[in-house]
């Protein structure tokens, strides 16, 4: 939602915000400070208003703070001092934290009643967000868009910082072997039984697609 809001309003707003950006720079406000304020506003607004069921006002306020991404970028270009790697990293990091916060809150209010997610459910949401970045990076690489692929990978790395340490392939295979032994599974038709035992042990710690392929291989007589 955050990027969609930016794209929709960017063209008509850019011409208006330049004088505002110049004024903010004159009073000593930096592009990085605007990045922090905007990201905090997006995250807090989504968490508070969406939880209260105030979706309309919440969307309006999130939209307002989302425009900070236009402000900080314009300020960096005007000042030619904040357009540093640090500024870009800060901007990207806070954007991903905002996105993750919104995704978690959306999950909390997606049912009939709002609820607090458990730690395991939060990990599931973050894992899903990380997977989206991996898949997008692969798609961009196949399309020859190396820069965009690198951006998606970098965003995935930021989200991964909030996930448990990822299991290696050998560690996954050990868990699979133990689950097969425990379930007594002898073939692919019993894959569901094995996955049921594995899931709690690998939640948020391994890609589901990779785990499924390893389980299938193990039950088919592979290693």
C-alpha cells in the first residue's frame, strides 16, 4: 500500500512540495529526519487506527505520512548533502519496517474481530513478506532488471533481520529424517504426516518450498 500511495500522488504533488522542502531545509530539518518522522507516522497510524477499525481515517493519515518519501527525496536532491548511502539505507530500512508493521496489523484485523498475533504468527507474516521480496528479485533477474533485483534482495535482507536464524539444508534434512522416523512414513503419499511434524520446527526458519521438495525427495528414496 505504501508504494502504491506514493506512485499515485507523486506527479501532482512534486511541483507543490519543492518550496516546502526548501523551507524545511532553511530551518535546519534534514532529509533523514523527515524519513524517520514519516516512517514513524505511517507505522503508528496503521497500527493504531486500523486496530480501532477506523480504516478510512487511518488510510488518510497513512497517505499523508507516506508523502514524506517525496519530501525527503526532494530535500536530498536540493541540499546535495543528504543523498548519501546512509540516507538511502535509512530510507529503505524504515520503509521496510513500515511495510512490515502494516502487514502485521492488516493480519490482526483481517478476521471478524481484531486480535493480537502470537509470536509464531508474526514470524509467519514476516516470512511471507521476505518471500515476496525473494520472488520479486528472481522475476527481475529473469527480466534482466539487475538494479531492481538488487533492491528487492536488499529489502529481503532487512526483513530477515527480524526473523529467526535460517536453517541450513543439512539441518533441514536432519529434521526431516527425524520426522520420517517418528511418523513411520514410507512414501510420498504420507508427506502430509511428515510436514505436520516438521512445520512447528521450521516455521520462519526455512522456505516452505525448499522444505517440501526435500521432504518429497526423502520420501521418494533420495537423500
